[in-house]
């Protein structure tokens, strides 16, 4: 429990917490053949070493967090592939891969347990009934907590109704959690819910931050200003990088779009404006995170981050902080 409790303290005190970049798109970039409905989830079973290596590469690049490859490790998704009974094994292997990379990182890092909307994250019209949401999200959050993650990350939330239930499921585990929304440039969730309402309805015990993710950099840049006007807590941003969503592959890479230079320039502006968590989502790579870490190091955060890691190492934590 030490690392679980120390994560909340770490995020309160760190100048900037670096999240990793994309996992599913990085698997695809490294020639893993992903396909819907499971997309990246099958890799936990047939390529766990590759999943762990990607986590390790993000840690090496400077990330403070690994986000588990559990975006689609639900019985619902596996049932669509005729493999419903493999969902728990896929989730457990995903967490094991992240924890394996964490053990080898050589510094204080954390593992966040990702769980996503039950259906397509860009299709709020597909959100299931409240009963289905409660049952399935409670199961997913409980599985992640049981598998040993340090915090929970209900992410890519496109609808206010599902977001509230996801936050309830996360809160019920007793773990710290961060909620992350998919929004338009006016900071409305894709079902039209204003972000201020979504923030209010997910304000439950254990929530330590609010984030925006899985949208182009320009969209999040505009939405960040509106979010920060209504929420004064820890804010995170992890936008998409190069490429665009693809119905069959999940993601199609292309050189045009939001490259590393655009990402780092916006990231430093977000940091100056008060963002605490910065990372990448679909289409971002270890190169994005390495460039971000380099910019932060140049801004003088390296010494502060090293000092904080030393203060929060297990040997340095007081006995009542376990």
C-alpha cells in the first residue's frame, strides 16, 4: 500500500507529473496487428513482453506513470470477439506487465489502472443502461484494484452519465483516482455535458485530479482554459499526436498533424498556466515523452523532481503513511 498512498502525495507536490504516451497506437507502430473489437487488449495475452517493453520505454523516456493496457479488457469487449472468459486474464497480464516495468525502472514511478467507456469512446449515443454501467464498471475497477495498481484512471469519458458511474466505481475501491474526459473545444463532453457539470458529478472521495484526453492538441488547448476557469484542483492533459482514428485498425499514422514540436510547445504553455499532469494519448510515442522530459529538465524541474522522488521513496516514508 505504500506506493498507492504515496502517489496522492507525489501528485500534490510534483511540479509536473509526466504521463506516458499511447499504448495501443504504439503497439501498432511496432507492427503488432491490432483490430477491433479488442484493439490492443489481445496483446496482453499473446505479446505481454512487448507490452512491458513499451512501458519500460516510456519510463526510460522520463514518464512518472505507466497506464495499464486495459482500455478494452472487459468481458463486454471480449464477448464481441467470442472470448468473454479471457477478459480477466488479459487484465491481470496487463497490470503485471506495467508492474514488471515499474520494478525495473530504478526510480519512484507508479501504475495507473485504465478503464474506459463500455462502448466506443467517440459514440455517446451507444452508452448502455445505468444498470449495465454500474455492474460492469464496478467489476472493472475492482479487478484493477485487486491486480495491484497504484491509482485508477477512468478515462476517455464521453458522457456525463457514464462518467459519474465510472467515478463511483473508482471511489468505491478506496484507491485514489483521476477522471479524464473527451471534450470539444468548448469543454463539453461529446454528449453535450458541460465540463463544469462533469467535474461536479465526479467529485467523490478519492478523486485527486481531472484530466482531458484523446483529442487534438488544439482542441485540448481551448478546452483547458475553460476547465481551469471552473476547477482549481489538479488538472491533466494528454492529447493525441500524429495520425487519426481508423475504423478497422484503431489508428492510422501520418506525418501531418500534431508532431513533437507542437506538443512540447503547448505542454510548456500548459505547465506555465497551471497544468500538473501532461502526457500523450493516441499517436504519441516515447519520442514525445522524451522531448517533454527534456524541456522540463531545461526548465529547472529535474532537481526538484529528483528531490521529491527521494523524499517519497519507500524507505523515506513515515510509518503512518502506509
